[in-house]
């Protein structure tokens, strides 16, 4: 059973890594975004916690999309 749990955790980690979360900057400031058309999660420049929270939100958006059937 433990091997199966590790395999599932490993599979989830590889899916997270393959999700197209990227950083960008627009007139409102720096942001993370999942994909090309996902919501932009802005963060405060120079604030590590703010940046990490924005990245987590963008990653969760990708996870939700995949859970809903997105295959891209």
C-alpha cells in the first residue's frame, strides 16, 4: 500500500511540474499565471511570501483545470 501512495504522490508531483505556470509583468505589476489565458495572480514585488502565494494560486488553478478534464 505504501508503494502505491508514493507512486500517486510522485505522479501528482510530476503533473504539477508540467503545468504551464509562468511569471509575467503588466501595468498592474508582477504576476503568476497558469497557461496563456488563466487568471493573473499579482504579487508585491520583493515580497517572497506574496510571490509564493500567487504561484500557489496559479498552480491550484491548473490542478482544478486538470481535475475538470483539461488534457492540454
